[in-house]
C-alpha cells in the first residue's frame, strides 16, 4: 500500500471565517466526495485544520502500490469548479496506523 498526505489550500487565508453561501455549497459537495472515498477505504482521515495563519484541509489517502493520489484530488468538486483551491500531495513512506 502507498499513503499520501493531501493538503487543500483554499482560495484565500480567511476562507474559514468569510465563506460565502456558494462556497458553503461547494464545500458540502467536497465533503460528500471525500466521505465517499473514505467509504471505499481510500481515505483514512480528512477534515479542516484551523491554522491561525489561514485554515486548510487535509486528507490521508491509502492506495494500492503504484497508484497515484493526484486523480483523487483532481476530481474533487472544489478543483473541478475552478474556484481557486489547490492541492499539495506528498507521499508518506512510513505511515503508522492501527492495523499496520
């Protein structure tokens, strides 16, 4: 198995405090998308991080050997909407978790 840390950068640093109604709907679609991936066993954890310098989102992804996390990120509704979000994806070569 391969593991990845995915960091979602919002369109602006104060996004968590001044999110618009349209962005709220988009974030609901984002959450449903990642919940679906979690239900398939591809995501171990995901959610927002309330960093005082500017919030962001994270996901820890588990994929088969040779698989890449980029397609999961690219299919996220916030990315597909071209709403100013972007993902950083980093391999986690030695992730420890219950059952590992």
